[in-house]
């Protein structure tokens, strides 16, 4: 009897390690909707901090399962327009949020100012709603996303949304009237596609969407790893 039990006992730690790669209830977006392109900005240096952010040890999109399934439906709808979703951020560990807060409080660090916050002082990012001490991203229910046009040969080109991702300026507000009509139409189409599947847009960021039915999920601090 002991000879039978021992091999199984030996295998248990290995299985537990595999199961612990993701928080409970989470999935990798690539397993649910592989057609969505991932450009996880905070895992690299092309973001407002100018460096990789704490907690992003892999450039991979994690989400709660229900949010990922909803996002897959958004992608299906946009495919009819010959659009492909691009996600810039998904689950965000709480340590990354704390890293954002520390960065915003460091007024000497202005490395990425020209691209991401040319018209606002870092000290005003909190009151203007661009940096917060907590985020729905940490619950695994929020995504930052844009889209690109895909032709019949599978070639993609960027769509105009009136501003770049993470530009801290009124131009990024979803309903901003100063952007070109084509960009405004693209924003409206993106908002409508997300809203049809349970996602609400944040009015000051055309790219930010939260899956509303899972708003009560807990915020987590598990680092993103392969």
C-alpha cells in the first residue's frame, strides 16, 4: 500500500506548481482568443514610466475567465469590420499600481514626458484621474485596448483613435470633440462593441474598458509570469 501511495505523493507538488501559475478563476487570453494581438506595454519600456513596471515579468495578458470570454466576443464583432483588437494591458498586479504611484510622485523622473504627458505636471496626474491608488486592472476585469485594420491578405495597419495609448491629456477623453471625425467614429465603434458584451468605458481614456458584472472581484498582487 505504501509503495502505491508514495509515487502519487511525489507527484502532488509538481501538479500544485502547475495549477498555481495563474490566480484562481484566471486564464491566459491567448488560450481563449488567440486572434487578439498583445502589445503589453508595461512589460517593456514603451510606456509613461520609460521602463518595465514592477510585476510584469512576462508580456502576457491575464484576465478573469468571464472577462476573457467577453473580450473574445468583442473581437468576433470587430472582425466583421475587418478590425483586430490589440490589448495594451490586462491584469495589473497591485505592486504595479504602487509603482505607478511612486513614479508619479518622483518629479525628477521626466524620461517619457514628451510622448505621454507633455501638457500636465506629474503632481496633477492624481487629481486629473490619470493615476490612481487602486485599479480595476488588479481584479483581472479591465483591459486597455485599441484596434487595427486588417486587409484580405492579413496585413494590418493602425486605426486613428485621435491620440496614442496612455496620452495623459483631454484629447484622450473618449468624447473629446477636437479629434478628427474618423477618429471619433472609430472610438464610437470600439465603445459600442465593448458595451454590447458587458464592458464599460472610462470616460477619460478611450482605450480603458471594465467588465462590469465582475466588479466585486478581489484585487490581487500576483506577478505576471510565463
